[in-house]
C-alpha cells in the first residue's frame, strides 16, 4: 500500500484461487511457496493449464530431501520442509506424474536448499555451546561446497522451476 500498489494487489483465498487461475489474463503465473499450501495443488495447476492465456508457471516447491530426513530424525525440533502448513512435499516421481497429468513441460530448473544449514543448526542445538562452536568452526568453510554437492545431485530441499503448459507453444 505504501508503495502505491494497493490498486494492483488482490488478496486471494484458497477457496477462490482456482477460479482466479482459470480467469487470469497473465501469461506467466508465479507462485513462490504457494502451491504446497493449497488444499488441491493439482487442480490449481490444471486451472492454469486450461486457461488459454496462461503459458507458463514459475513455482518454488519443497522437495523430499536430506532436510526432510533430518527433520524426521529430529521430530522434537520445528520442521522447515515438512511443516508450515505444507500439503505436499514433492518428489521426482510426483513431479513426473504432475508433468504427464496436467500436461506441462519443465523448461527451467534451479535446485538449491538449506539442507546443510538445517543439519548444522540441529547439531548446534543438540549439544553445549562449546560443541556448537566446534561444529560451526569446523564446517563453516565447507558449507557451500557441501550444499552445492547436494544441489548438483538434485537432492536439495527446494526446487525453483518454470513449466510450460504443453497445450501452448
């Protein structure tokens, strides 16, 4: 509102989101951290695919990953990937199913996550302050390389991807 965008921003509830996706005139629909919170994510994607105006969607999705294994192994800590009202955590298999079911084609993807930071935080919380400092100091220089290896293997906690709806060219 303070930036003068109040007339261009509309709050949409999940009850009305599918209808809006069917009727929007947007060629690209960006849903950063939205799809996994919707009660019917497949129907939301299908609504975009059926809209003749919408050609692409850009999504940020939580993925089954090292981070989800860490969360499962430490259930007494707050979950970042498996929690926060996520209705879904996606897998390679579920993405393939979506791509065939909708249909849509992944035309760009960026894999990156916070898996190693999640592990580091949980290790630091598990011990004394001295232990936490030891973990931090020993791993600090390797964090980017460790996470980079996970990302390159497409095993990270987040996928940012652009899909083209296959009914469009």
